[in-house]
């Protein structure tokens, strides 16, 4: 059986920092629609599926012919949500799952392609790409520390600490995460772990469980929309985004497409 490549997009309405953000409009288009339609530009994907417990999100996605998997409202995080969806969809051990967060409105198809290639070329069960950032002292941005291509820690603090030396760029955790089904199952079959609870970073669970998590540098633009300031910035940026111009302006995108 040929392995499938599936993008799963967890989305909910009750975000604590920016409630209802999945349906906030950026240049007239709901955030979740931006994410799903941009992912779908990668032709090698088998499916792009929004995973949600919200009927409001489902109804908007249906207007744009975006596939939706309805999940439980009891999930603590997006990784639990996509794990339920993977089970409902009957995904196999050979399939590759790419978790694209529902607030990654500037995701590009090549980002997903690079994550898939990394997983295909290595034995990792999970991969978190990173970009360099000088956004210091921002707890809304998760940073990672790596040894080679293996993640050894994730934090909302600026890590590693540049004690007595000039500040080095941070490695910002990107919300385009690759999984093999085995890694996803190890996550959901365990309870939350101490450092995961302290940092409030769910993928610390795999690191604490001893599951190798890979990383690589990914060039390009990334903005996770976590706060109202992020949302306002995204609204200013989107009109200048070349992919947006191609899809919605030059391409004449409409709600029926």
C-alpha cells in the first residue's frame, strides 16, 4: 500500500489568548480558510482536513469545500485532536501526518513538502522545523534547543541563555509539525509530563518520554497568530503576500471554489 501524506489542521473557537481566531477574517477571508487553501496547493498531498469540535468552523469550511473531521470537545491540545482524527480516518503506520496549526495563515506548500522529506529521509517519529528569530522575551513564541538535528528542549523562555556573551538568534518552533503515526500514538497514550505542564508546550511530552524529535532550519516567512497584535500584523502583511495575491487577487478566488 502506498503511504498517504495527509495534512491535519486542528482548530477551535475557544482560544484563551484570541477567542474565535479561527474565523477571524484576514483581508476578507477566514483564518482557517487561508490555512487550508494554502496547504492544498501542494499537489502531492492526499488530503487536507480541518479537525475541529466547532459547528461554526465546520459550516465555514463547507462553504469553501474544505474537508472537516468533527472531533471531541474534550481535547487539551491540538495534538490530541489530530490523533483522534487520524483514528477516525483510519490512517496507517506508513502514512505521514503533517500537523499545520490553524493560525499559520502564511503557511506555504513548500514548507509542508520539506517536513515530509525530512521524515521520509530519517527515522524520526516527529519533526519540528525552526527559523531564526530575534523576538526576545516573548512567551508566545516557543523556542527550541537542538543538538545537531535532534531537539533536546523546548521553552517559552529565551534558550539557550547567552550568559556573558553576545545574544545569538533564537530558534523559533514552527507550527508545521510532522508525525509518523507511531509518534502520534506514543503522545496520546501517555499522560501529560512535568515539563510539558510547566512550560505549557505539549510536544515536551515526547522529549520527556525519550521519543527522538527532529528539527531542521526552514527558510521563509512564518507568523503564528496567537494574540490580537499578531492578528493586526497579519492583516497588514497579507495584502503584500505574493501567494495571497496569486490565489485571491490574480486567481479570482471566490467562495464557490
